[in-house]
């Protein structure tokens, strides 16, 4: 909180005159014109009092070229002659280096300069790069066509921790207290034993067992193989000449039906996944993108297409989402150049069989993902889909309007 610092006058025992006459500006105590404060001070220890013979203006310049954002004054101008006291407000200096700004007060052809130096911190805090995601707050609500007055709600927070090299070391997903008793917490820890290896450790409050995985990297830092340290599961990843993942394979689980995924790229975007069962394609996903929404690593260190919507190379229905994790942290080759408008959920799914042999099913009618960006950085993603309910029997469908619903999922991204 800033405050107006009263001008400190010379003590009674000091008979020296510290006043200064600068033409159209008079300063009763010139010792105010040079001030030094500690790193955590958010206001100057002394205000600056002066008298002008007319209107005046001010500027603030730093010893470096850029305009200083850490210091401000109030008032910053005067419309008439009179006596004024400046309030000087500062941001804490979390770096180890001192910094200096010069405040220039101008009245007509006269001016005074006020120098403020803020010392460096004894225990400096490393600044966070502007593109580094630190937290994602998510909320989802389901609004049913039946007109529920209290839509189903779900919220969570994801937190990210990095080492000194800027590498992700921990990804934690937490349900917030407002959720139901079956809330689940998940933690993924990542370590870097050497330039060719990643170690992943996954745990959840739903299970006492930890999943431990070893990932092998190529010379470009891309994952080429991964294995479970606790079981027989194995993944492999192959890349084309442009550095895009073209194929994922999986083995080790005899009950897994989809051991291979082939990736289709159009330009610089992943536009499709072909999911194989044996030697044949069982089904495919098609992805669309916002041509005016770039997905730039320099502005957003994590791939949100992968982390939020699973739009990335991956194996279908594996117990661990290896592709989403590796894509999210930039270890699965190039990311798509644009932000997705597609969430690869099933478009039609059955949930209930009835005694008469019919099925109650749901079908996605409309889906869209909106992205908000500020200066190129993603600040919010909103996914909306409308779902229709229908009953199917003997090849005939009957829509049940009151059982349809709309899902809205919002993610706010903080850096």
C-alpha cells in the first residue's frame, strides 16, 4: 500500500540550509532528490516536496532503455503554481541487482531530477518466463434439456512446477472442495537423469500403486520408446522427415485391442488418427483447427491441444496416456501449428439397453472450441457440445428431447 511520505526536514541540531532554488521550482530540502530504499520497500521512505511558479509535468526514466514499470508517482503533473508533495510507489525488487530510476520535474525552462535507487534482494526470486504455464483452472457444467435448475458441475485445478532449466517436473491435478466425495487427485512427476532419458512417476489417491515409466529420447529430444518399470507395457514412436510423429505402437497388454495408431498430417497440423485393430483400421479421428489461432511454443510452453483435448498422437484406450503427456511437454515431435476446434470424444455412444431390445443412445450434434489469446498467449479455452438422446430399435430412431443436454467446459490459463 502506497502512502504519502512527509518531507523530512533538517533536524533542530543541524543549522545547514538544504533548500534549493532551481528557477521556477523551489525545493525546501534537496536531500529528498536522492533516495535509496530496500528491495522489499513498496514506497519511498521520503516524499518529495517542492513549489512551482506555474504548471508542471513529469517523466520517469530508468538507467536501462525500457520504461520502468516498477516505479510510479502521484501526482504526475500540476496545472498551476503551488506547493506539491509527490507520492513515490515501487514494486518489490525480487532480483539480486539494484535498479535506479530518475524522476524529472519540469516547470517552464526549469527542472529538477529525483534519483531513486532500489537495492537488490538478498534472496532473489528467479523470474518466470512469460510463456510458462503455472496453473489451469477448469470447470464443467452439464445443462439438461429437461430444465434442471441446478446443472451438474465439476471443477478442478492443474498446477505445474519447473526446474531451473525450465523443464516440467510436476503436474498435479486436484479436484476442488465443492466436488463430490469421489474426488480424485493425480500427480505426475518427471525427472531427467540424462540427455537421453525421462523418468515418469504417476500416482492417484484412488490407487495405492504408483506407475513408473522410462522414456528414451533421440538426439533431438523426442521420445522414441517408453516402457513401464512395473510391467510389460511398451510404446514406440516414429517420425517423418519434418519431425512430426507419424506412428505410435503399443504392446504388453494381451487385452488391449488397439496396438497401433497412424498419424495423418496436413501441412503443419495433425488432421487425423487411424486406430488399428490388428492389421486393419478399426476407426479414425478427424481434427479441425482455427486457422487464425496459432499454437506457438514460444508463447505457450505446453501444448494445450494435447493437455486439454487429447488432440495429439496417442494409443487408444491404454491405461496411461503416454502420448498426451509426451506431446503436452513437447517430447513427441512437432506440435500442430494451430489450436484445435475438435475434441476426439465418441460422436455416438450407447448407455442403456431396454427389455424390449432397444437401446438408449446419445449423439453429438454440435461441437466447438473457442480460444482466447492475449498477445498470442492462450488465456482461456471453452469447449461446448450439444448432445441429443435417441432410442433405437430395429433400425429406427426416436429422439427423446428431454434427455438431451449441453456440456460446457472452460479452462483458464495462468502464466
